[in-house]
C-alpha cells in the first residue's frame, strides 16, 4: 500500500463528501478508491469512515487522522515546491475559472498578458456560469460575481458591476423616450430566460429601487444574444454593466434610468487558504487584481 496515495484518497473523499466524488476528483475507478480507504483502515487497525447511502461520516479516530494527514501532505507539498524552485520563481500550472462572458471579455485578455510576463507559468482557464467547487476541481483561482457565502476561502475584491437597462437609439426614436421604469410595462422587452422565466425587473438602488413587471417580446438564454437583439431595436434589455459597456461606448445602446442608480454586485478573486502560498499564485493575484479593478472602473465610467 502506498500510504501517501491512500492519504490523498482519504482527503479527497472527505472533502468531496463521498467516495464517488474522490473517484471523479482523482480520475480513479471507484473500486480502487474504496480499496485504498479500506487498506488504510486495515493498516491503522481503526475505522476512519462510516459509509451511509448519502454521505461519509468521520469517526473520532478518523477526525484526528484526517487533521494529521492534512498537515503531513501540506508539509510534503511545501517541500516539493521548495525543491522544484517554485518559491524562488513563479512556475507551474494554474487552473482558473470565471463566468463565461466576463471571462471572455475581461479575464482572458489579462491572462494573456500574464502569460507574456511569466513564461514559466501555464494557465488553464475554464469558463462556466456554474459555481465550481475549488477543492474538488483543484481550482487555484476563481472569479466570482455576487455576494459570497461564508467559507474558508480567501477573497480579494476587485470591484463592482451593476444591472443596467438599455435600448437602442433606433428603438427610442421609434417608440419615444422612456423616463420612468413603470413605462416598461407598455414597451417591448428583451429578457434573459432559460428553462425558467423571470418577469420582474428590479431597477434603481436603495430607496429609489422599483420592481417592474415586464412582458418579453423576445427571450433568450445568453447575454450576447440579448445585446444583439437590443442593439437591433427589438426592445429594451436589462443586462449587466460589463456586458453592455462596449455597445454603450460605441453608441449601439443607450442606458436608461441612470439617475436611479443600481445596487452594486461585487466581483472577487477567490482562492483556497494555504499555509504557504505558491509564488505562481501570488504572482497571478498581484498581476490580475489591479488590472481587473481598472477594467471595472472603466466599465462604471460608461454609465456615469
């Protein structure tokens, strides 16, 4: 039995909540995962896990052993990084995740610049609108939009974005100016809808906020399609500021109700807490954070 391999398997099962999660995280067949844990328990002469149909429960011995295992594997990882020179110069691979459109528009260009600045680092950028578990998926950094739940993750705020209501100059010329949110009930609207529909738009910030019921003339489930439809004069759209910024800047869309403001939505860089932060991760955070902050400030300027 490879004890380090068995210990890593145990941690993957505990962190993932099941042997199946460990199988996916380690890309290892489930019978092999089960055997490693059983062999480890046999070697120790103690039961570490109670397996139920829904989850894994650590025994008292298991809790103590898992805590010790984390320390041992952390020390081993530190030693390996020190030996490979990772603490002297940024090198190695980083896995980064971000929402799809935000990632394409704003994260990918910054990553390109980072790669030019740090030739010994490679980046795997995964764009997804789903919330990816950083531990289970071995993600180094995630860009998260929205309020963060309480967790052990470390977050660095890089700015805010806002919802904005926009229409094309052609639509406004044809249908007339829109001065109050309630007027949207009589206008054609372009809505973001997938399998589930949302027909209420919240417009404005704090005491000025209003909720308006809309009837979509056109619905679609991607932000770029919403922007294209609004710019083509199909109707009024409610989209995130970073999504609309380019169309507003080049005059294809006109923002409405800017005097009402809008509730800020925070943007964070999130990563796992580590006793010794790899230099590649520190270099990435220090490089990306100020550039994303500057980008979001520029986006805000389009709507001021």
